[in-house]
């Protein structure tokens, strides 16, 4: 009897919201721009980021908009292993908003980049570059 009553209560609570899992729209993702600081004369090829996202930053987008406006820019030192995983992401020049800077680094450490052709797992080389990350707050 208790199970039936609890089930009815849960069903009623879900029915009163008027939404289903299928009708929910996904949360908007911000646009991310990654600009590398290589000079035109350098021949260093930095791997391409594979769908870079900033989910931790997206969660505080409202606060970012209130404090910094529609976009925020930070400078980072970024190193990527031959297999494409990030080995280092450190803040060089922050946005001026500590929670955003911490979330940026946390998210960037999870990014994946294209693997380097002709490298093996035993290769200890990594590609490092200074980059500018521009976060454009979602609408």
C-alpha cells in the first residue's frame, strides 16, 4: 500500500510540472574562441581542439554576464600530449573574476585535441603554446 501511495505522489508531482524529459531544451552552450600566440614566421603546428566546451563556466554564465558583460577573455599556457589530451593548462592573465578563471582552467584541462600524426604513446613530446580564450556568454 505504501509503494502505491508513493508512486501516485511521485506521478502527481511530475504531472504538475507540465514538462517531460523530451520537451526540455538543452541548456545553451557558450561560444569559445581559442587563439594561439604563434607568430607568422614560426612553423609550429598546434593541434586543433575537438569540440571545446566550457560546462563549468556555462553554469555560472549569469554571474559572468553581471560582472563582465557579454564576453570574457583570459590568457593561458596550454600543453597538449601527442595523443591529444591536455597535460597543462595554467592561467597567465585572468578575467578578473576568480570563479570564472578557476572554471576555465578546470574545463580546459578536460578538452581533447586532435592527435599528432606519426606519434606513438611512448613519445614524451608535447606541444605547448600561449593561447587566448574568449568566452562569449550564451543568450
